[in-house]
């Protein structure tokens, strides 16, 4: 059994239902249901009784609830104790990274961190915003690079980069639509948007799709969780001429000759990335990394 499974089970029981627990954990309800179901299969017992009014623990579930709370409390105590030893640096800094982060943003910050705190080793994980936030809440990340700023007082945040998104289109289609300042967003009406699952970053997804719809774009149903398209598949779909994708000016992927990138007229879509860390953190290496992000780019 893993800590995330223990936390998930505790949340379901305390919230009295999967929907409320999923919101608390910042994950999707199907993913939470799979986690609880997997836990029941591991243990070979039924843990929850489900009804139209919610869920409640079985006798076995009540026993596990007590044990899980004790395990989580002991785990968190151990993490806090070890954090005190790592406060002076020289340890491992666990960093969450989203897809399509500008390469120079990260490499510059890590170079500055290496100068300021050479004993720190960075352990990077590619995760969605929602997964990073859950990992930060569970003490499994020290710093995350998120597409949205978390509400509340539990975390501090620093805006790291703003990117005016442009559009990837088939070369022939782009030639039909491009104007002197780029392509107007409403000119993309009738094309399929190759987007990403809302569960990965709900606030950014809602902001983005609201702007797209306000310009007359019919986005269709949300992409299912876990079905974010890899770059090669996205580019192949764009090259067919019936779809578009959004990308920053200096996209890290190689673009084939059949596809072109163009700015959007007026820059209506701006993607922001925030460095986020626990407000209670006193680690020197975390402070050094945040300071590295909070500096002008290197020449």
C-alpha cells in the first residue's frame, strides 16, 4: 500500500463521497474510484458501502481508517523531521515540471541554483498541474511549476513565465487565414482544437476554453483524462488540415514542413507558469531555486 492510497481512502471516508473527496485531492472522480477499488483488491476485503447518499466504511474500512490515519501522521512527522536536516541544503530537491515548459527557463534557474547551492541535487518529475498540486499537498514535491496559482494560504507562488500562445496549422490552411499580424482567433472556427484533458489543469483549461468559445469556436466534448496528445500525434493531426493546436513561439518540438506556427492577432491567449512551494518551507535550496527564477534571463 502506498501513502497516496491511504490519503485517498481517508479523504473518501471523511468527505462521505467520491466527488467531494476528488475535489479535495484535486484528482478526477474516476481516478479516485480506481484507487479505492485497487486498495480493496489488494486487501481482499470490501472497505466501503456505497449508496445514493454517499459512502460509509464497512467494519474492515473502519479498521483501515484508524490505521491509515496513524500511518499518514507518522509519515508526515518523519518528512518534517528529515526536512529539518535538509534545511541547510545539500539534499534532494524534488521539482515538478509541466509539459512544454520553455527550456531556457529551467536550465537558467538550475544553473543559478548549482552556483548558489552546489550540494543540492534536483530530482525532476514531469507531471500535470493537478498531479503536482496533489504531490505538494502530500509532501512528495518541494517545488512545482504549475499552470495555475493555487488559492488559499498553504502555498506561496511566483510567476515564472508568460507565453503568448500562437497556433499550429497545416501550411496550406495557414496561408488562407494569415493576415499582416498573424491569424485571428475567430478565423479558426470550424477546425478541431487538439486540446488537453481538463483534469490536468482545471483553472487554466476553463480560462482557455472560455476565450476560445467567446471567439466562436466549437470545442466539442472535453478530452478524456489521460488522453493528452503527444507532440507527434498532434502534428500529424494538424497536417491533415482539419485541426489546429496551440503552442508557444519557441516550441521545443521539431515542426515538419507541412505545418507552420503563426502568432494569434492581438495575443488573446497567454499561458502563465507559476513556481509554487509550501508556505511553511524554510529550506535554503528551495529559497535558492525560487530566487533563481525571480531574476532576469541570462544574456
